C-alpha cells in the first residue's frame, strides 16, 4: 500500500514539473520584445521573429507580445482586427505591413525612384538601392528563383510598354 502511495506521489510530482516547464510567462518575457518604431516597420518583424525563435516563445503568444509594443498605425490596425484574426501572427504582420504600404508595389516604386543624395557616398547609395531591390523581390516571393525573377522583370517591362488602361488589369 505504501509503495503504491509513493508511486502516486512520484507521478504527481513529475506531472507538475512537466506542466511547469510548458508554462510560458508572457509578463516575464515582455521586456525582451524589441521596441516598435514606425519608421523601420519593415525591419521590425524579422528582428522580432529572430528573438521569438531564439528564445523559443510559443507562436500563439507572439501577437500578445507584439500588441504590447505597437504604437500609431500598428496599434490602430491591431485593435481594429476581429479577435480570431488578431491572434494569428501572420495576419497581424500582413495587416500592419499593408497599413504602412510595405507591399510589393510600394517597394518596387521606392526601388525605381530612389536617387542618390548629395551627402551620400556611392557605396551608401548602392547599398540602399540593393536593400530596396531585395525588399521588393522578397515581397514578391521570388525565392531566389531565376524563373520567378525573370517573370517579374518581364511583367514589369510589359507594363511599361502597354497603354495605361491595360496596366491595372
């Protein structure tokens, strides 16, 4: 009888230890969430994801952690989302990026229209131009695939050659 009691106590304590290790304390981790800056929204999400993955934060908590640092447009977008959408990280990320016009067409336009400032060196200009190009390709999900890149370039060139009415079809 005593052996049975001892085994039951052991099982109970193992269960408590296991459930304690699965517990995620958002309040304890909230200070590790990077500060949100509206000027660098495109750089924010990769930084947040890197920290969340390195610290092994459970993905269902990511939006909870994010909303604690959102400000400006991002906070407005988050609060306007319905509950089921506001708990989905990918949806929140897409909606925030869309609000800041960080969509493929905006990246394309920034890349195409970016000009060198007088105060910039040519190396700085080249680096910034390359960064804008990479953001455009990433947003178009070319996945470093030659055929996808080729298709993107041909489509853009085609749009430059056709009548204005046909460009938006």
